[in-house]
């Protein structure tokens, strides 16, 4: 089966695809960078104050009498970090990374968006322009175009569709679990040929058949499990497999849904954080060989209100929390500023203030970490952002 | 009259031709479409066999006082009623002889998107299209808007059942507050659009107006007997499957989009639906979505302006508006501007093969892997409506694999050249004709037709 698919790639003459041929990577040159960047996009607006708990701030418990995470050392209490902040108790893998110096939590972080619509908030971040409908392609795709060999499909989406952040001129790969029998190579080759005058279909089929070594070997039973489970774990495993190969992708986005916790937040976040934590553990183990080159960022379109609402949940807010993990991060300490939750500290008297900049974090990741020049970032990847510099001290 | 028009009628307006349809449509494709625009919509027989969402909710909330009993009943109804109902709806789309009607039910159901992942929606969201959407697809927009927003599935999905006026009788005793979620989405996603000219203050005012719209609840019912005696007033007002409880409603005048709404209980939101329907931003927003669905992913401005004008002039008469869409020249220009969504694609494949009997197979798993499970849109925005969103590498591979697999079940019983004419007619490209001619087996020829770019577009 995979022999047919390689034949197909050869016939299609896709330059990038050729680098997937086993043993060909030396002859054709490796990927233009060894660095890896994985973004876990938590759609729906993660409640940062439940993820990174400011347990030393009395206002936290005053605002959230029904839902606050108890202090470290008590039942279901936070996992202590530095005497001020703790992690949600389900984030045990994150806590191990912290102890190993491989986790940098960033509180009070927000993009340039200051309204409270999920769709606009996600759009603005994903198109990178600073306005909700400012561009039709994604900032990660434009970053990919900055590498010498943008045709190598250095980008990869893990989810059922390619998100806006990765859409654009640079070809990207995508992964989603499937229980269908694969169509054979001859069939796909003929079909791809008939799509040639339709750019949307031609590009999609070309990228769809780029073989992913390792993933094609999943048994039918494993595939069914992955499809049914609806957790991030299979995507995390696939991402770890793909990104740890020498000629695999270098920038990936993993979709994570369900963070819009307007009600019954406690049980829902217990599940969501446990799932996120498991995915992080899988990435840590699966990427052990390339860990020092790896940066993993969790991010969400915005944060949530500081106070709980009348339904044991929280509503759309501003400042949220990102975690940065990997061997490439200066971990074991809280990064960025924190102005607390007290009187006057809240944004519009309701949200965590946007003290730290998400764009600044992304600039550090795509610039110094991935190796693209800052002028390219300011002009192309995140236009109109020259006033925002890359986050300092983040990289080890 | 060319076969291209028949293709457009069958694939763009319908849900794909069933055997023989293209030949039948050929005589007058436009008339075939417009004959389906009928203000009074009958519920198809097969969809009438299921209990209404009000009965289901009463069974759930009346099951037991304990939350556990309600959850158990909700799960049972989900399995025994909601899942068969979804399957039957899918079958209806496959066998329907009014496929344009079915498309519009899906279009408006997606515009007023609800999900079945949340709370009791697993038991009742499947009834939403039949109860709130279908009766109004060619009626007045304000009726559709009212029915959609006050349906229990929407009230659950966007948290209005949790929203309580802080100065309402219930709110004062229980220290409960307002939830803005439904109000925000009504303005941003259902009527004015995000740039439609509203502010946070308008969201707050609409949220206050919406307090009181909730689902049947034993607790209110117990209070109502007592209160009704004291207040000499009915506690629950019923509007179709939805209910209004003044006990939860924030009292007082509210100012929305510059207009003052005096305290009027349930009448406030009814009035709001009419005012929002007359707002020019709503006309423009709805016109844009319709033109995107029927003309092109990037809707031409002239077409949007024309449809918006009809919407304004008729104050949201959807029969007139839809008629105007069918009358756009651009609709009939290009046969293949749009990509079928995964649901459209699967339905079209099964219609082409005349196989509504495998609807359950199609529902389970297949649509999830293509990224479009019924009633599971990723956000209240609903499913996207562009080729770029749907023709992604992963989901395209799933479509191709589905087509290939489906052909193994039927391929040898069909003559490929006949099947090509049934499904694509004159729109079939030379490339696709070549593929079919050169196919190593009849089975693969059928798979090529289903997986062709023409069949995947509309």
C-alpha cells in the first residue's frame, strides 16, 4: 500500500513530497530547521484562573466562592509552583515539566483583541493581522513561507479540518483519525490527475496523500479507538511521531475544543485538563529525542471573567493563561507580569487584565526559536505588530 | 434549456439527483426549484412519529426530583427517540422529492445553529429543526427568529435557561444573575452581524429582555401553584415548545438599539424580533449568507444588495427573498462554484444510488471523520460555507475513501455511462469521462464518478 503511495508522489513530482522517500533525506537535504513548534489551540476561551491558580491572592477566593481551586496541601488543592501560583490538580504532567525546568506559565496573557466574541477573537489570532477579518490566510502559514523550502510541507494540522492559522499558500499536511480502508495508489493517482485544473481539490489531494510514516501503520482497531475516543491523545501521539522524524513537519497546530465553560465549570475542567495533561505527557515522551529543539505553546482566544457567574461557570473575558513547554524554554519560573486581582486591577472591573502579550510570545517562538528574522515577522507574519517585541527571557 | 441548468437545480438547490431526476428536471429546472417555495410547510410523515421536545422535557424534569433520575431519563430519550429521529431526518434528505425544502431546513438550521452536546439537548436538539425551523423557512423571518430563539434547544445551547434577572422574584431570593450568551449571539450571528452597529449596552439590554425564556422545570411548577394563587397570574406562558416564566424576568424598561421597550414580559422579545427583522443590517447579513450559499464563496456585492433590498422591502418575507435568490443571473452562470459540505456529499452519494437504507451507516462515524457530525458544529457560528473550509486534505481523503468503499457495495450492478448521465449530465468534464472510460472495473468507475470534482461540487 505505502509503496503505491510513494510511486504516486514520485509521479506527481512534488518536490516536498520527495523528501519523504526513505533514505532520500540525505540526498535531498533535510528540513531547513531542526526546531519544532507545536501550538495547542484551546478553542472556547480557557479559564486561566483555574489552570494557573493565583492561590495567594485572597480576591481569587472572594470572586469564586463556588468554583475556586483550593490551596495546595488541601483536598483537590492546586499543585504548588512558586508559593504564589499553583496548577489545576489534573495537570500532573505539567507539574513534572515544571519541576524539570521545562515549563513556563504565563498569566494575564491576551492578544490584541479586546472584545468578547469567540469567532472574532480566534480569527484575529489566526489571521495574525490584529483585526478579525484582516487577512484570509493564517500567520503560521505565512511563517512557513519564510523558510527556504516552503514546499516541504513543514506545517501540519491535527484535527478534522485545516484551521485558518495554517491555511494559505504554503502547502501543509493534516492528520485526522480514519476508519475507512485506504483507497489504493492507482485509484488516487488517476483521481488526482483529474483534479489538476481545480486548485482547491488539486492541492488538497496532493497534501492528503503525502504519506505519514508511522501513522499509516495504525491497525484498523486502533483507528476505530482513535475516532471514538474524541480525546487529544491520538492527535498528540500522531504529532509526536510526525514532528520527531528528521524530515517531518516543524510547525504544528493541535485542535482542542470545549473550553467555553459558562456553567458547571468544575467537572468540565477536570475532564478537559486531564485530557490536555495526558496529551502533554504523550508529547513529552514521544518527542524525547528532539525535546531540546521543541517548544509547545497552549493558547486560547481570550480568558474569562474573574468572578464566577450565577451558573457555577465564568463568562467571556480578556486576560488568560498560556503554558510554554519544551527543552527550549527557560522553565521553572512564571514569565511575564502579574498585577493581581484586587480593586482596580481588573480590566473593565470584570476580567483579568491583559498584562502580557500573546503576540509577544508568538514572536519569541517564531523568531528566535524557529529562526525567522524579526523584520519578516513584523511585516508578514504578524503585520502591524512592530511595537510588540518578542517576549524576553523565554528561551533557554 | 440546457442540462447545466438541470445540474444546478439538482445539485445546488437540491441535494443531488436521484436516478432519473436530471432528465425529469430538464424541462424546466427553475420551475422545479420555485415550485418547492411554499409558505405552508407540512412536516413529512416519517418525521411526525416522534414526541415533541416539550413532552420529552416534561418526562425528564418530571422523572424524579433528583438530578440523577433526570439524567437517566434524558439518556434514555436520547437513545430511544433522538438518535432514531436524527437517522430518520437523514433518510428523509436521501429520499425526499422536495430536496430544495430540505436544503433550506438545513441552511436555516445552520444559521440558527444548536448543538446536541450540551445538557438535555442530547434528547431534544433533534426535534429543533422540525419544530422551530421547518415551519418558517418560507414564512416571515421574524417568525423564524422567534421560533428559533425561544426553542428549548437554543435556550439550553446558549445558556438562557441559566439567565435570571437579578431583580426578578426568583433572582432576588436566590441571588442569581444574567447570562449574556444568547443575547450576544442573536445580535452577532443571527441578525445584525458583528459589524451591524450594536454595543455591549445593547447586548446587556437584550439579555435582560430575554430573561424568563426557559424550559419546563419542576421547581417552577411547584412554585407556580402557590404563586398563581397569590399573584392571580399564570406562572408559565407557553409558546410552542418554549416557555416564558415571569418569575425569572428582569422587570423594568430596557433600551435596545435606541428604542425603549416598556416592561412587557414575553411580549418584549416578540417585539424585538420584528424590530430586528426591519433593521437594515439584518437584511444585509442574511442576504450575504444566502448569496454565499447559492452563488459563490465570495458573495458578489451586487447580488447581496439586490437580495438585501427584497428582504427590506418585504420586511423579511422569506418566500419572496428565496424567489429572488433563484432569480439571480449569477446563480445560473457557473455550474460548479461551491463545494458540497460533507453532509451534502454523503446525502448526494446515497441519493444517486437510491440507498436511503444505509442512512444509519452514513450517520455513525462517517460524518464525524469528515468533520461534520449532525448537530455538532464547532461553535454557535454553525458550519462554514466555503470550499476552502471543507476541501481540506484529511476530510477530502475521507470522502474519497467513502466513495470508493460505497462503490464496492453497488458498483457491479450499475452501468457506469448511465450513472454518469444520471448524476453529472453535460457538466461531466472530459477528464472525468476519461477516468470512467479507462476504469479497470465497473466498481471503480462508479467510485470515480462519486469522487469526481464535479460530483463534490455544487
